[in-house]
């Protein structure tokens, strides 16, 4: 393993000879795998482009992130800058290195969208993101090349499984009664969180958002026949209004809960509310503002 790590260190040091010239483009690429990007990107699909694809992608994306956390805990692999101080970590990164979460998510998210959208230019973009986002992680010094391989493998396995069984899974979940849906929405994320004796912030965020989103999805299915607006102007307004409120909740609750303990509990509450808002409350607001139909 040391030989493999050393090969990775040599490759990173060779790539970083282009620093700082290429720092900005690679940082911009890596940002598309960060939490804030997905907080902007996933609601864009749910609220303005295609709510069915957006809702499915959001749930599957959270499951993908959870599996990455499990894999990282098992692998307990170092980051390049921890292994060798000659590596310059151009961006911050915490937790284990193997498998790369940015790589796994890029392959899953853009691979999933590649399946749904046949536009040539979009598919070129999807392929580029699947290649370049992982590459940015090596250049920035936060992942070994082998971390990327692990992310690609897990992301691909999950993508194949989801594409094969998603319609059956959605049909099964939709056919359950409201009480059973709510019970699953609450119990499953809690059981997932219990797999970690000392859950990190990212693991709390994933499980909490999944719980809030799943509850919202159950309520939406029963009580809100939300349909996207017919015009792109109204869809754009929905997105602007929705994102502004989302970040008021995100920033406001962060400030409100900042001094409260235990911190993981209040982080869980915060992100559960964000998930519920994104899936159910925001669409309800849009219908009340006549920016969408019901």
C-alpha cells in the first residue's frame, strides 16, 4: 500500500506544479461537489425543471452520501496531506480519504441525469463533470488517485442498482399508507445514524435531511398536488423565492442553535427542517403565491 500511496503523492506533486495558475478552475470544479452547491442544485430540479426527477435524485443522492460515509468509516484511509507534508492542500477537507465523496456523487448524480436527458450538449457536460470533478480533488491535494477509483466503483454500483429498481421502489413506497410512510421516514434515518457510534456533522446532515425530505414527500403525496408553473417566468420566481427562504432558514437556525447543546441534536433538527421545507413547505408556498398550480 505504501508504494501505491507514494505513486499518488508523486502524481499530486507533479500536478501541483501548475499551481497557482490552475487553482481557480479546479476550485470552481470542486465546489460543484460541495454541500452548498447541492442545496442550490437539487431544489432547482424539484421546483423548476422536473419535480419527479428532482425528488428521486434528492433521495438517492442522500443515500449515496450515506453509503460514502459508511465506506469511509470502514476504510479509515488517510488524506494525501496527512500522509505526506509535501502535498499542498489547496482546499479544506476532513474525514477519511477513501472513497472520494466528490467522485462518488459526481458519477451518481451526473450519471443519473445522463440517463434522463438525451440532449447531446447536456450529456457532454455530464461526462465532463464525471471526469473533471474527481480530477480536481487530486490536483487540490485532498485525495489519492485510488480514492477516486473507490468513489467511481461505489457510485457506479449504486447507479446501476437504482436505474434497475427505482420504479419498483417508488411504486412500493407510494402504495403504502400515510402512517407507514411516516414511520419509515422517521425510523430508517435514525437507524442509519445509529450505525455510527460518534456520527460526524456530515452524517447527521445526511440522515436529518433524508428524514425531513421523506416526511415532506409523504405529506406532499397526500395533501399537495403541486405542479410546476406553465411559464418559465413563474418557475424562475419560485426558485428565487424558495432559495431566499431556504437560506434564511439555513443561516437563521445556524445562528439560533450555535450555542445550544448537544450540537448534533440541534444540527439534526435544523437539517430535518431544511429537508421538510424543500420537499413540502416550499411547494405549498408556491401554490399559495400562485407561482405553481395544485
